[in-house]
């Protein structure tokens, strides 16, 4: 059995980079497409096998340790069983056609978009099928040719001597990379990959009720695979932008309603602008700061279910900072007539805004 280091023409302490350079140099010199002689073909097989062993640090270390029951030059019981009992090794060439990768895209939405859902046209940069070769990888008018090194099988066999006798091993063909065929004239558009990167438009209907962090799955809208393989899945990760007036709690919308002292005491009706149009609001007499006014079915459409959530408005009674003399007289009269007590300490309660927040989320 020849020494792999001598076959590649390198020293035993050669680096992995030196081994790779030596193999590339010999492969260019001995490849059957360049040198058709039988001697060159046989040497090319030897060089390829030597690189298969020495090019991998683990198999090289086993080879340097010498033959053993655990592995002789990178071949052990596992390799023997693979040859005689299959071992899961592919019986034929591998396909150039591979599934495409999945993609993840972040989609920013306004809060108003998620109330009823929205349609979007997404423009994405991704891998698409090459229109020149339609995924065949070859130039128009040409086709792949059977590899002369492996005869189209995608694997080459070698007979190696070991302590257990002669063992026939199978390795992926280095000439065709295990495909069983070579492409002498690659497609000029995709360089033999069967796909190109391009911008495409994807129409998407975003359902109502989505929220930040939710992912929408679009099968077949990801990247097209090598050689026109099936496209992967496109995942849309939803991000709902901040709204200046409303916030969201589940399917409910939360907001703050500022009410004057007089309207809080006497009650009032008003029309405010909701997220999807005008909303009629009734302030009952005696309303206090922190009270919550609920308007049913004016929240977010439920993602899984019927109907909508509620619009909940936390009341904040606004005290005027500047008043004229007449207003001051009226307020003094009001205080005297209602016999309002002087400010005093009371039982500790959570802050107004914390209380309002908890009530809104009930």
C-alpha cells in the first residue's frame, strides 16, 4: 500500500494548507479532462484517495497512528460493515437539486393595521429560479455529461490492504463531487447553480389580531434551492409600532380620557376619535380620576375567534392651573356648599396611574 504523503509529494509534517495546495496542483495535472492517459487516470485516483485521508485532520491522525482494529488508515469495522451491509451509504449519485433555505423577515405594522388586518406587497431580495436554464444549471443547448471517473455512480472504489485482508472502500468521486455528472458548459446567468438572487414581490394578507412577536408562516416563499430545488419557507415576524394615543392589552385597546372638574362632577357626553373612527363617550356624574369607561366591541379583532375586544378609557380629572376671579368665587362657593373636608392623610393606596392601569386590564 503506497504512502499517502509520497503520493501527494509532501512531508509528513506538512500543514493542511500545504496538503490542499499539493492536491489541487496534481488534480489539475492528472484530471481525465486534461490528461486522458490511463496512467494519469490511475494516478488521479491515488491522489484523490490520498487527499481524502490526509485532507481531514481526524482521518489523517488515524492514518499517522497506523493500522489498528479501531481503524486502519481511516478504515475500521464501520467501513467494512458499510461495504458488506450497506451502512447507510448512498447507492447512487447525489442530486444537484437541493431544498432551499428558510428566510425570516421583520414586518412593521401600525396599531391600526392589526384592528381589521391589512394587505401588503412585500419586496424582498432572495434566491429565485434561473429563467435562462430553468434550474438545469447548463447553458442553453447543452446538458450534463456522465463523469468518466466514476462512470456516473458518484462514487469511486478502492481496494485497501488491512489486518483483516483486502477491504473495498467507497468514496465520493472528487471529479464530480458525488453528482455522477459534470457540467462542461455552465449556465452563463447563474454560473451553474440553477438559481440567481433577485428582487421579487410577495402579496401577503396579514390577519387581524396579530401582535408583536407573532410569526406568520408562508411555505414555498423562501429561497429557491440549488439546481431549482423547492423553495423554503418565509417567516414574517410581526412588530407593531408604538401608538401615541392607544396601547394594547390582549384584544382590548387602552387610552386616557381627560375630563374637566365640572364635567366629572356634572357628567357629560362627548365624541372622541377612536383608532377606527368616532366614538361616543358618556361621562357619568361624579366620575373620579382612575375610573374606567368601557366601550364594547371597539378594540382589536380577535385573531382566533369572533368579535372584537373593548376600548377602555381611564379617566383623568384635569384641574385648571389658572382661573379668573369669577371662577375662583364659584369654586369657593362650591367648596362651602359641599362642605368639602380639608386635605388629610388617608389609608395608603397605590398610585393613580398604577391603579388606572390595573383597572384597564381587568
